[in-house]
């Protein structure tokens, strides 16, 4: 039984921005049934007793929770590695210092453009870009490692190199690119903003070759096809993939929803990932370890023989597995084939 490597925890749905692609459909208002501080401690007790996954404290905007650092400190005290996912617009010098003191190993900052025009068009609030970069600078000065997370759409697909350069200039330790998953607010822009499956393939092949030369960590996320592509490219180069040369992409699978990662909502609902809106159960009522080990939803996701369509017969399924959330968006069947993959498996027998 695989234990969870990463748990993304939506501590609040409240947010100060209006992102057009927001998974959580967050707003600047109070949401009902948000977990209390004691609820959070009880959940952390259960998780820490079971395993020590990285806890990514996210939102909404997690800095809206006045008890964020109480939760972080409690998790850290339990031996759980902690990371913070933020838009960074609320980070001032005092908050940056508190993040450092609270034991966060890394902060991820959402940056969706190399300039204010592009970024702010995603974020819905003018000035977001400048405030985010100011927050990043304050984190750097406080000695907090941070990365940029960038969601790729038609708005910024031609400027990924410029975003990479910005990440380097700002002293980010990593740039993680995310391929848009149409969930939450993202459904509304899917038809107009999602890049084509052909562009998807092109971006990931460019990514493979750029990664070799990037002097910061450069990772593709929510892009399981990449795990096929690196194997195809390595074969062309007549070389073997290794952790030393290719990082985690050489030793893990593309989609880890429900098998290596999961998501906990602001109400305690446990999902395979934040982009797949299916609930295994609530960890306020059922211990997290029971949900992880026994949920029918998670067990089905872990058994790759359940994959359908061309994903089910693909020779790369053990490395890729396709994005289950995009499959769910396209057909309502989370085990269906990945709709944004152009590859035709050698043994493909599906119709349509």
C-alpha cells in the first residue's frame, strides 16, 4: 500500500483575487463549515500518526486564516514537512519573517505571466503582479525558498521562456508549469483558453529539452503525458532514464491522484486531487488513514487495469495514466481516456 507523498489542504476558500481559472471558485467572503483550529489539529494528529507526507497549505488564499501559523506550527511540531501555496499579494515583511519562523520548507507563488498585463488578466485584480513580485522579494530577503507556479493557457503559452527568466531573476528555486484543468472557474474559459492537444505535446517536448539546460528546478505538473515524452525522447537519444539525470520523472508516474497525492477541502472532504471533484469521505468523521487505504474511489484509481479507451491499452500507462480530472471533465468518467493526448498506442483498439 503506497502512503501519501503530498496532501494539498485547502484551509480556506476565501481569497482576495478573482482568478479566471480558479479551481476553488474562491471569493472574498466567509464560507460555511470551514474547519476550526481544533478540527485541523485533530486531522493533523491522525495524519502524523499514519505517515509524514508533505502538507501543502493552500486555499483560496491561506494567509486569510488568522490561525494559519498556529496550524503550520502544530503540523511542524508533529514532524510533518510543510509548504505554503499563496498568491503572495498579502506578504509583507512581518509575514515573510513569520513564514520563515514557522518552519515552512518552501512557498509556491502563482505567477501566470511575465508581465502585469498577462498576469493580472488571469488574477482579475489590477496590481496583482507587482504585489506578488514584492511578496516574492520579501520572502527571498527573509531566507524562505520559493517557487513560481504557472498555469499554461493561450494567454501565456508563447511567453514561458520569459516566465522562466523572471523566475531566475527573482531568485526562485523552481518553476512548475501546470497544464490547465477545466474545473471550477476553469470550466468557463476552457473553450477559449485551453491550448490544443497538439500545442500541449509541443510545449512538453520543448520543456524536456529546456529542462536539461535550466539552472533551476523546472517541473511539469498536471501533465502526465510528459512521463511518456521523456521516455520517447530518451529512447531517441539511446540513454537510460535515471533519478540523477531526470529527477522524479524517471521513477514516478504522471497522475498520482489518489495513489501518491490527495486533497482535503476546507470542510474536511478528501478528494483524489483538487481538480477531481469526487469525494472519498470526510476526515472529520472517518480517520484519514481509513479513507486512504479503503476508499473505493482511491482503490479504483490505483488499479490501472480500470483505465478505459486508449489509456487502457497504452504501453505508457504505467508511467503516465493520463489526467483523471480532464477525463472527468470531458466525459463524466474519471477512468476514461485522457482527452488532451495525441498519442496513439501501438495496441489501440478503441473505437472513436
